[in-house]
């Protein structure tokens, strides 16, 4: 017997029953409300739902970052601790050394001394006693009376004009002609000689060698002149004098140690026998 249309209507109540059951099951687990999760401005919680611990962590991280940035910006630049310039008393031969030390210190603390007024006042604080102290007082009074802006380059040029050696090349030549090695090492004398040679402007080897020969001690000069091939350029004299002087000083140190060891062996140790009257 062929099925009729009425036979297809029997399962309908079952489908309706299953639909009602599914609806009841879904009603027992409602969808989460976004309002149940508080959001932090600027966080991911604005665009998606996050568990409460993650939202709190993100909020705390953001707060710490903001506080850290504010604290870092509020901390002022600290001055780098290093040797300050040597006090300048007005001696002309010490001016260049003073300026070099001064510029090195200002360069290392450029964030602190970043305007001309601070640089100038800092420099004046290291000018004390003798002619430098008097110059400082005079310069300061002038700045208080005038209304011109602070200018570091103008100040520096004024300082150099006031204390620089009038005849720097001539003074350097005089030093090369008169200074001697005395009791110091050859290396110390060579460094002083190089500075004077540079300030003098003399570049010819012959006069420099003659002045250098006058300055080193006689034993060292004899050793150099007795070499098979004595140096013919001033650079060679620097190198040879340094090498021979250091070699002699090492030999002296070894000889002194051997001498001290021999004296210790001669003295030895003497034990007193209390049983012998």
C-alpha cells in the first residue's frame, strides 16, 4: 500500500518537543553580559571581553608605565663625578692646561652646563688667589654693571688675551735650550720636550736634536753617540733615548734585588743556645 500524505504528519510533535527542550537548555546558560567586565580606557577590554584578572593586570601595567615615565621626566640631570679643573692662579704657563681640563669637564657635563652663563660662572669659581683671583673680581663687577648677554666665546678669548704668554714660540724655544733631564726619567723629559717643540713651531731636525742633546744626562748621551748607527732624526732620538734609559733602569732594579738577596744570605739567622754558658 502506498504511503499517504497523512503519514508524514506523525513525527511533527516529536520535532516540536525537541525544539522546546533545546530552548529550555539554552535558557539555563545565558550569554555573558559585557557590562559584567569593567573596561580600562586604552586597553584591549574595550574591543573584546577579557577575564577580570587580565583586565586588572593590564590596568596595573599601564599605571606603572605612566608613573615610571613621569618619574623619569621629573628626575633632574645629575652631574658626572670626575676630577674638577685644577685651580688657576694666573700663571701663564698653566693657562693651557687649565683650559683643557675645563673644557673636558664641561663636555662631560654638557646637560648641566648647557648655557653660557653657567659655563662662565663655573670657570670663575676655579680662578683663585694671586692675579687670577683679582681678575675674577674685576670681571664679575663689570658683568654686574653691564647689561650685555653672557657669551662664552667672548669670555674665553678675554681670558686667553689676559693670561696667555705674549711670545709663546720664543718661550718654548728658551725652555728647550735650558731645561734638563735632571733626576727624572727620559720619558718624562721627552714629553716635556715634545710640548715645547710643538709650541715653538720649529720643525727642522738639526736644531731640535741639538737642544735635545743638551737636555739629556751625560751617560745617556754617551750611549747614544757610541751606537754603531746613531739616530739622525729627532723622532729617532726620542725612541733611542727612551729605550736605553728604560733598559738601564731595569738593569739597576735587577742588580738591587740581587744585592739585597746576597746581603740577606750573609746575615742569615743565629740561634742562641741557652745551655752554653
